[in-house]
C-alpha cells in the first residue's frame, strides 16, 4: 500500500533531479559519496567559505560555540529585515516617528521591526561571546594576529551599527540615548569644545574649536541632535557601516581559511 | 524575613560592595579551580534562576528587568556566566589531561572529517534554532517605542544604549575626555595589541587555564568585571541622577546624594597645610597640582620601570610587584606597551576605590583647560 504511494513519488523525484533545470543548478549528485562531498563544497559559492575537510575537534560545537557563524547569520537577518524596514521608513524629523507607528499598527504580521531590534541586541552579545571564545582558546596567537585585529574592528562596527540604528525611531529613548552618547565627543582632546587643550588652538584671538565645528558637531551634523543627525545616522546605518562591515567580513572569513582554518593545537 | 533579604540584596548591590565581592569572587575562582565543575555550575545556575524568578514578584525589580530594551541584559548575565564557565571548565579538564598521561582533547581529535555533513548540519541547525528563538521573541515582545522625540524634555535618568553603559558608569569616576574618548580608544587599541604583546606560545588552539594564567586572569577581569558588571549595574542599578538604587528599591527622583568630593590639591594645601589653594596664573596652577602630577607621572612612567626590576631589589612584601620575568621574556617594547595598557586598565578600579575610600574627585585638576584626571 505504502509502496503504491511512494513509488510514483520517487519516480517523480528522479525525473526532477535528472531534468536539465536541476542539473544546471546542482552540478553533481547528492553529497553521500566522498567525491560529491568535495564537489558540493567547491561548486557552491556560499559553501565554498568552508574547506572540504576539517579537523574533528575544530568543528565541534563545544569548541567554536558556532558563535562566529551565528553572528554572521544575524548580520544577514538584519540586512534582510533592515531592507524591508527601509520600504516604510522616511528619515525626517517630520515622518520618522509616525512611520514607525504605522509599521507597528498597520503592517500585517508586522514583526520586522522586532526581528531587527532583537536581532541587533543579540548580535552585540554574540560578537562578545565569539571574542570570548577566540580569546579563551588562544586563537588570536600566530598566525592569526591580524585576523583578531580585523575582528576588533568588526566589533566596533557592530556597536556603531547598533548605535546609529538606535536613533532612527526618533522617540524619547532614541534621541536622549544618542544625546548622552554623543555628548562625550565634546570632550575630545584638542577637537572638542570642552576637551583638554582645545582652547589652545587659536588664531590670534579667535578660538578655532567651537560648538559649530568640533568633534561632536561632526558626529551630529548640528549643535544638537536634529534633522542633520537623523539623516547622517540613517545613511551610515543603512549604507556606510554595513558596506564597511561586509567588506571586513569578507577579509575576516578569507583570512580564517588562509591562516589555516579553525584553530587547533599545533 | 523577606524584607531583611531584600535589604541585604540592596546593600550587596551597592557599587562598592558589588564590585568588591565580584572581584574577590573571580580571583578566588582562579585560585580554587575546582569551582569550575559541573556541579557548582548547576548549583549556581539554579540559585541565579530562582533569585531571578522569585524577584519578579517585587514591583521595582520587575519594572526595571522587564523593560523591553533591558531584556538583552538578562541574556548577557546568563549567557556570559554560562560561556565563561564552559570555557574555564574545558580548560581545566584539558589541564588535568595534560598533567596526566593524556593530551588535550583538541589534540586527541585531530583527524580530518568531511565538512559536509559534520559542520554544515551543525550550522543549519544553529540557523534554524536561532530563527525560531528570534521569531518567538519578536512575536511575544514588541520593540519599545516611547513618546515622540522632544528635545526640550530630557528624561531622568538619560541613558546611552545598554552596551555603552560601562562607559557611562566610568563617567562617575572620570571626566568625559577619559571615560568617553581616551578609554574607549585604549580598549580598541589594547584589544588589537593583545596578539602582539602576548608572546606565550602555549595554549594556541585549545582550551587551557594552567598554561595561560596571567593572560586569562587579566582578560576575564577586564571583560567580566570592568565591562559586563558595569554594563549590568549601569542598566539595572543606576536610577535618576545616575544615583545608585538597589534592585528592590523604588527609583525616587527626589533622592539627594551629598557630593562632597575633594581633589588631591585640597588634601595637600587645605587639609594638610591649612592654606588656601595657590591662585593666579599658570605657575600657581602647576604649584597647586604638583602632588597630583607627581602621582600620575609616577604611576604611568616610573612604576613600569620599577616593575621591570628583578625580585631581589624589592623589599619583602612587595616582591609580587616585580615583573622582571616578563621583561626578560617579552623584551622592552612589548613589556612597556603591555604594562602601560595594563596600568591604564587598572586605573579604573584604583580611581573607584580612591573615590569610595577618600571621596577623591580629581588627582590632577586643571578645570581651566578641561584637563582633569
């Protein structure tokens, strides 16, 4: 009886996998033979991030915690949900808040903003944990010193991505968190109005550093958090920082492979 | 009974007590490594989970913990505890193996396996589980949205995003040019410098504690105490006016904390000599601050040199200060870079204890040019 149902199904499956369409996408058979296990890694651009074979201890969950992979996956989730959010959001003081309210109340099954926000929080934590793992296994040691440095820059980019995104809902939580955070820039040595030694940068009687041109002004695009800040943070959040992060991730992954794959005892 | 317990927890969460307990606890755990066992991890997690769950009945605790943007902090607490334990546990197990006849686990399993299926299936599973977690989290909990932005109405307390609250907490002890600019820069530079300072060839590619004690103790003190603990207490325990509030305390906006902080110059001129602070011009300011300048200079520039001396140059009781073996092993450049970064890091706890013990505000204070340390 079961056979009567399964036989045509398996025939249809065979028909499909033998078709020109299927074989044009997948250049080899199922990865059950060693040959095909190697081919699947080499013929797929995404799987090609991996080597064909790897040391057994290195790919154990208890060793890597999969934390780097999870961080990358969260980055992809954030890129995807962020893209959808961009359809609905206008980065102006006039519309930003109202667009977020619309997004919550009028978009069917609207959990894109939730996925984006909780995913962003989660990514900050997984980056920390990934670094904890890399440190605790001594994986920054030669030959991986440079890649650890790239990783530190990626940590900074993650925090900056989260920080710039924090402003976009344009609610009280957003502007005051950014105000508190960016007030620190006022105290930059030499370059902030209230920073050490900046008063010594003068041209005759004219002070070169003032609230209209100091480090905080460069960050905010204004003397206080306002429309220029919103636009600036939006562009950095949606274009500048993700591009930088994607670029460095490419270097990071490439170097993982070139420095000998997942670390292990020499 | 419950009130007594709550008072005890409120008292123990105060910055002074919490920081001291956490630091001593961490150091004790490095000394008595048997505490990183499975049993103590289970006990610890049960205690933490019970404490957390039971506390939900307290309205003040619930109010702060259940705030949507504070949910990640609860995640940080449990995840950081778990993964620190997990790393240390595996390290100590490996140390036992290599102390006996065996080899570390990572070396035992050094044969090569096919990445398909062994790794790609793990990754697939991780993606599926993470997707489910994110979806459930997002369905259950709406992202926060407060009142529309109003530049004229600043909330009290105004807090940075949670991952920067360690830096905001530093503002209690340092001026913004240090807490907000210099220290973050040093954290980034210091992290990137780690592989170039640390010349210990052991412990590369496997969990261990015994072979990398100094590195792990310093890193985990920085990560767990100076970063995570400050983030957690900055989120949960700092209320209006950045005053401290225990986890079961009501955030009273009108609570007034007396600020009686004094500078080193006040200690020297006013309290010790009984004279007013020198005034008038650049040299008077230098004279006013000479002791503080000397202290900071000695800490940053003389102490590293002294620490490089061999042990027999130190009097008994101070021999632990000698880092001569590091100087020998690492060479002058690495040694001075490493020790300077370490001393910079330790300046935070030092300043904290100076504040708590003597109400010390600034060691060096030139408010005229915003140069206060």
